[in-house]
């Protein structure tokens, strides 16, 4: 692997890690970098497996901190003991957003990024809310329970979409700026 490819990969990994750990900064519910870093990984990693692996690994690392150091302080009645993994429905949704990015971001343009962020937000909403319902812990496993679960999630959708758009703009914009300043980051 050439030094140019190593540098580019290292910078991409750093961008995704910074985005993932920005989840630890106080923010409105669901206004997170999750969708943006999934789309960013899909668009820029030259090897598809890295497009999946890096955003998922960064999410897992930030989950270790968030689920074991922050949430137990905020909600001690719900978070006790060490949690090795976050919500598998969330990880599945991230993987699907990466796949959406592979499909829609072959040509990196603002319109494609915005469309991928919108579709990614819808996919994330559908998968994660279905996951909440499927556990049967909060809503009955009935059609009415599923509808109630999706209805309860609607107020959070706007933040998910805004988070996707904001973090996509930051990540894509910062990397494009960095590529102009450091030609070694270009392919």
C-alpha cells in the first residue's frame, strides 16, 4: 500500500472517529453523526468493506463510552452494568445507510448527498423503530403497537434528518477542503 493511500485512509478514519465521538457532546435527541458518517464512509473508502467496517467500528467505540459512562449517569434506573454492544437494530440501520451511500454516492454531488441523507434518515427511522417494537418491551407486538411505536418516533425523525444533513455537510465539506489543501488525499 502506498504512502498516499495510507495517508488518505488514515485521514478518512480520523474523520469518522471524530464524528462518532461527537455523539458525546450534548445534542438534541437523534441529532447525531450516525447517518453522515455512514454515507461518508460509503463515498470515500476505496474498499467497500472499509466503508462498512470503519463507521460500524467507530459507532461501537463511541457506544462503549456513551453506554457505559454517560447514559448510566443520566438514567441510572435503566443503565446498570457494563454494555459491550449498543443496539443491533441501530448497527443494522447504519449498514443499510452505507449500502444506500454506495448506490447513491457514486458521483459525489450536493444533490446526491442530500438525497442519500434523506433516504438514510427514513431507513434509520423505519429500522430502529421496528426494532423497538420487535423487542416487545415498550409496545405490544400487535399492528396497533407497531403503529403506536412509529407514531412515537415521529418527533425524533426531524432531528435524525437534520443530523444527517448537517454531519454529511461537515464531513464531505471538510474532506473536500482537505483534498484541495493536501493533494496526497486525492485519488
